[in-house]
C-alpha cells in the first residue's frame, strides 16, 4: 500500500475552508444589511405598522344573580330583550357627531329624536338626565324594548347605522310577584363610572366597562355577590381590525343568588295596607289645622322578633324600579327626584326620621326604673304639669290620679313622665348641671340603640338623634351665629326661640327634658330602630341587627352561605322589669289606647302587645306611630302628617296581623288563610340543575285577604297577578271599628299619645 504524503491534501482543505468562510461572511453581511434596512432605514415605518396590531377584548356580560324571597319567589331576575345600543366613540368620528344617525334611529324606534340624542350625552354637574353616567367607551343602551322587526331593520341597514348595534341581552327585571313592589328594598342598577373603574382596579373584584352596578338597596349591598364575573375573550387584531389570532379566553361566571327573609305575600299586604291607611287618613279632618290630614309619606316594618329578620318593609311614596332598566327617561327621572316628587327613592323605613311620640315611653320607663323609681310605684297622672309658668298638658287633659308606670304606658299618661323627667333634671343640677350628671333618660336611649345605625344590611341607613348634652352643645356651636343674627326678644315665635337659643341654646332646660321624656322635642328615630326595640322587648331583651339577606347561593346551588342573625346588645332592663313592661304593653292592646283597634283579637292564643304614638312636628300636622309585637313578630308603622297613632296606623297594622295569622273578624284563627303563622325557618329547595324551586304566584294576597274577610268569592282568581287593583275599604266590622274609632279618636293638642 502506497502512503500519500499529508502535504498533498492541504491546498484542497484550505480552499474549501476559504469558500465556506466567504459564504458565511456573505450571509452575515446580507443578514446584517437586511437588519439595518428594517431597523434603521425603514424602522420607523414598520414600527408604525406594527403599532396597529393589538389585543382586542370581547366581553360577555355575566348573568346577574337573582334576588329571591324567603320561599324562593324571584323579586328580581333577568330576561332576554333586544337592546339597541350606540357606540359614542364611533358616533364622534362622524362629521355631525352622529346626530344624523341617531335621528334616523329614533325614527325606526318610534322615539323622540331629542331624547335619543340626550341619552348619549355624558353626565356631569351641569347636564341633567337623561344622560350617560357610565364609561364613554362603553356601548350606551338606547332602548331595551326594541321589536324583532326594528332590530332586523337596523342590522340589515348597518351602513345607515354606523356605531349602532341591536343584540339580545340579559336585562334586569323586577318582577313584583303578586303586586309586591319592594322597590326601596331591592334598589336599582346603573352603569359603572370611570371613577368606579379606577377605584376598583386593584381590588379582588374589579369592574369591566360593561358592568351594571347596584345603586341602592340590596342591589348595592350585595353587588359583589350578585354581579358575577364577565367573560373576556382576547383577540389579536391588526391595524385594519382583522383578527390574526386568539390570545386567551375567560368564561363568564354567573352571579350568586340572594335569598332574602322577605315574604312577597306579606310584603304586598304591608304595602297595600300602608297605602290604604294613608288614603283613609286624608279623608279625616284635623281639628288643629282645620283641614284634612295630608298623610304625605309613611313606612311599615314587619320583623321576626327572635331573629331581627325583616319579613316586609314598605315605604310610601314608592316607584317602579323597572324605570331604571335600560336607562331612565327624563320624565321618569323628574318624577323620582323633582321637587314635587316627595322623593320616592328614599326608603323611609331606614331613612325617614321623625319624633317618635309615645312609643318612646318604653325607653323613658327603663330610664326611670334605672334612676330608682319603682315600676309599681304610685305617680300622679294629673291633667297638666306646670314648670316655670309653662303648662304641659296631658293628652286631652285626662286625669287618672295616682297610677303605676305600667298603667302610665297603658293609658299613655304624659304627666307621669313629665314629672319624673323634671325631678331627674333637678337632681342632675337643673340649668347649671353637676360635673357628672346621671342623665338616666338619655343614657337609656343610647342603650336601647338609638342615635346610631341598627346595622341593617341596606345602604344609607340614618342614625336618628338623641338630643343629649353633647348633641346640644355641638348643635349650639353650629347655629349660634345664625340664632343671634335672627333672634328677637319680642318678635315672632320663631324669632323668640332663636333669641333664647342664642343666649343659652347649649343648656339643658327643664322643658327640653320634659319634652324628651315623651318622645318629642329634638328626638328623632327611624321605623327600623323602633321595630328593633319592640322586637327586643318581645324576645326577652336581645337587640338584633335587622337583616334582609338570609343566604347567598352559588349559581349551581351547590354552595350555600347562610347569613346568621347577629346581636348588637341587650336592653338595659332586668328580667323583672321587662316582664312588667311586657304585661303593660299587652294591657295597651286590651284595655289601653290601642284596645279599640284589637277588638275580637284572640289574646289568649296569640298575645298582642302595642303602643300608640302621636308626635307633634312644628309647622306640620301630627305624625302617627303604632308599635306592636307578638311572640313571633314586631310591626311598626308610621305616617307623616297622618294624625293619631291608633287612628291612622292602627287599622292597617291590625290587618297585617290578620293576614299573618289568618284571624277572622270573630277572632277565630283560620290556618288556611294564614300567610305566615310562624316565621319561615328553612331555605328554598335547590333542584339538581341548580334552579330554585318556588311556588307559583298568580294572585294578589292583599286582595284575597280582604275578599275573604268580606265573604266574597274572588272574581279574578284565575287571572294573573296584578291584573286587578282592589279598591275595597274593608268588611263591615272593620268599618264599624273605624267609625267607633273616629268617634273616640282624640286629636293631639300640646304633646302626644
């Protein structure tokens, strides 16, 4: 074998290596040149084109959870409607800012062009409703009542309606089962604002621009639970808007369902009876002002005595919460918020403040006992009580002689409480108080939970007012300059009061404490506060936080979070005093000021307890109060400018109890007609598919009750709920009771009953 020398291969290898090196260098040079061309010479242009590629989000709104009554009947749910919306961003790209498109749209929808144009305006301090208070980048709903024909017209002529969409959407619906409105309790929705979007950005529950947010009532209180989580699909799109890929997708999660303690049947009866009581009050003559009572507003609360759960809560005047769905019209907005509206958006059960009158005497009784006055002691119930030349009269100048505190509650004797409050004021040092006055009467009010929120699970509850020394001092500081400026020693009544307040408005005077003792003067309470107090007297002394929410159910029904009753204190009275107070309040219903309203009541089977109240308000007619309880429920009703407690509110409260327990006119109990003889304990049954099993509602329970009392068959029994408005005023026995009551009704003079 011949060996080839290594030196013979070297030139060929070297040649190949050189060629490879040249190729590599050429490729690198070409690549470098191309990179220079793309990044340096044409970089700005390509960057501009690339900036057109971005991620676009398509939002699928979450279905909002339903609000159910205690039996599972929907009070608020959703329905699919054809919603016509406008993109403000697209409209502003047009020469006329979309005016022509919106005018054509109004013609198709049969709407006023001006109102359609107003709906796409952005709300601010100078822009009145209708306007858009949501995000300007969010589609603005024009109507949710479009017909299929109208929607088809818009979609087929898309080139004539740029920026306009017509799509089926889930829309909130307030069902009013059996004609139970429940408006102020439920609340309403409106679009999320930019401020809210920013504020919630870093929270565990951020908003999307398409979200609707609860603005009042349960819709606001439980918004996070009800809202769910919207689905978001993210697409990559180029600068022409063409989809070039899907980035990611999150499925929508429906909101949870809220089960409440409201019974829609009792709610309807409460609403109806409150309205009827107000109408009846307007027919009655006020002999103090020489005109009929105005009865301009009112509220009623029905509460479970042992838990604080709210079974019914009505406020009058009321409104239809469906007016807010799809955007509110200018006409409807004015009705709800204008000067002549009497503000139906207010929930007067938790936001209406008034002097309580004599239903406050349970607080004064507790204060008197704490101060050392014996419950069974003898106290003079004279026709009047004089202090410093001023005469404070008893109701209609009645004189019962020496009586106990229990009897003073039964007959609502003012002068007994005048005397005790005045004596305690003197013990505390009078006009120049001791360094640490005892102030038993004022301390009792705070211990009863007055002057602060009850803790109800509804937003915007007000605190009321206990006019103690601290309040009086702060109020004087805030108003002293105005009083000193307008006060006159020999001027009108208001000017003289201002003059006195200027000089010593920060001092607790005898008249202040005397008026306070019977729930007058500067004392303010809310119906929910008084319902909480009377429920506590019923259950043995526990003050519960009132609650409307009972449980939160997951969308599929597999998870249940119950909202347990929660106590915030106890009444400041011993068991012995509470038992005596309970006996006295039973006496009010059987032989006292409310007895004429509970004639025929089965007291041996369902003991009734009550307290009447008629409070004076300067410049207005008297406020009617009626506070009651049984072993199961506490019911408190008030009517502003309605007259006396038993006269105006008494019949309505009696009718609500009749409906709850199925009480006939002869006092017998008909369990078949009883709406809720015992409080609802369990939760509605969740079926295997996650839906709630609920009874059908096809009738008006308030109508059924009255017709049943009158022995008349219901001619509309086969018709759907809400088809007939009942106008009857009650059975013959009820009317006889009302006539007897009017003859015996004693109008308030100086103070209250």
